């Protein structure tokens, strides 16, 4: 996205692995059902995917009909700057349309930001989403990793972070955090951001709608800090990862820098049509939150009863740890034989293959997972 730069870098298979490029980067994420379906000679829909952190409910009612009605619009170029979508974002979260920079998913911005901003250093709280580090190293920016501790239930080491921040640092934060599910209140994050005006903060709120309503989002801060970039993905809460739709929000000179890096026609036409419709479905978001509030403790209790350690989560997924005598890779393989896909967390810095992450699905599907694990364990 934006101006030419160093190509994407490594996805680390474990915390000690050297950087490398290629399929390890592309396929190091969850949800690779098409690749696995080909390997297993299955249809993708036959695989029950607990590895991808999307909503347990289908997309909002009426979305497919809307897309079908606008299908002929793929014969024309989309809006070059997605202005209709930007107006809808401003109406929903506040500020001017110019604050919002839509993209084909948040990944584009994650990889563009270290190159666009040229920070002195990047600070990352691990374990977290690996693309923050991969993007920074691809841009040849020094990276400092601060580790949350298992004995602290992976709560982010904010005191350590405040001692470490220097002017011109770029700080990546995921809230709620992937893969731990830890959620930080808006008041804590805004205090941190306002305290270090010479550093830049990138807060990824892709999972925030599962934990809280938008009043907890940094998007609604007024005034909006000029050292803040908020990232948001439509993929998760609306269960539309195949549409590839997200955005960055920034104000002032920082927003101007990001605007210079935005590509024309960055969002396809069907995604531009879907965006305003999805933003208007607050009732659907509440139904998703209600189901997550109900199913998360039930799934956690079931996993705990099977001998897994379950870490507290405010997101639509739970992080677990297997007993030492069990292998995460072996559990992954055995579940895949039962057409169930889960996320082994060995390629998250600070975790090992003994950690598994489970996204919430429907009650019946969660029961199927628990029964399969019971058969194995």
C-alpha cells in the first residue's frame, strides 16, 4: 500500500526462529481453510474452523441480498477514495470523513505504517499479533519486545512500557489483545497516549466490538489525539473476512502522512457498498456480544474440565494451555482428522505449541469441539 518500500518480512514460527519470507508469512495465520481443504480433499465448508476469530453469528441479515443487488457495479471502478464509506464512518464514530482511511483490510495499514512514519523504534507487547513485528522488521525498523507473563495472566506490562517509551517511538497495541483476549479500558489507554505526545500509538481495535460498545473505543475520543492511529477491521464482528475491508483513523499531520500513503481504489466496490450497511447494524453487534458473553464462559468451563488451563478473555476467543505431557501439534492433527481446525500458538512470541486458541462458534459447534477434545484427552 502506498509508496514502494521493502517487501513484507518474516513470520516467526517460534520465538527463536530466524526471519524468512514466503508462505510462512502468508500461511502463519489462522483460518487457512482453503489450503487445508485442498490437502485433505474436502470442501472448505466441511471444516469446522475454530482458528479464525470471526463472529459466531453469520453476517447481518440482508447483506447477501444487498451485495447481489449491486453485483453489476463490479463493471465500473469503485469510488477512488471510498468517500461514501468515509461519510458513514464519520456519522457513526464522529469527526470529519477525512479522519478515516478505508483499506482492503487492516493488514495494508499494519505493513504501511512503519514505512510511512519512519519511527526511531517500534515497541510491541507480546504475545500479540505477529504482523506488527513482521511489518516493522520488513521496514528495517528496530523492534523492542516487552513480554507479558503467564503468571500475570498475560496482562500487558504497561508500567514497563511507560518506562521504555521515548520520543519518535511507534507503539503497537491490540485491544482486546490477540491471542490473550485481555482488554484495556479506554481511560487507561487514553491516559497513556496523552502522556507521551512525542510517541505514536497504533491501537488495533479489530476485536473491541466483542468486548464493549463503541463508547469504549478510542475512535470516539474528543479531541482525537494527533499521535494516535486506530485500526478497525470489518472482518471480525460482521464475519466478512472475505470482503477485505478495514480502515485507519488519524488526525492532524499524522493523518496527512497516512493520506499520502493511501492508494486510489483501495477498496473494492462490493466492500464499499457493504460498509455503510454493516455500520448501521448496531442491533446485530449487540446480538453477537450477547452470544459471546453466554458462550465464552461455557466453552471455557468445558475446556477447563478437560484439563486445559484457560486464561481470562474479553474477546470472542479463549487462550488455553495444554498439560505438559500433551503436544499442541498432535492435538491439532487429531482434531483435523475430525474436520476441526484450531490455532496452535507456537508462532506467537512468548508462547509455545502447548498453547491453543479457540474462537467461539455456535453452541452446537462448541459442543462438537468439546466432545472431540474429550475423545482425545
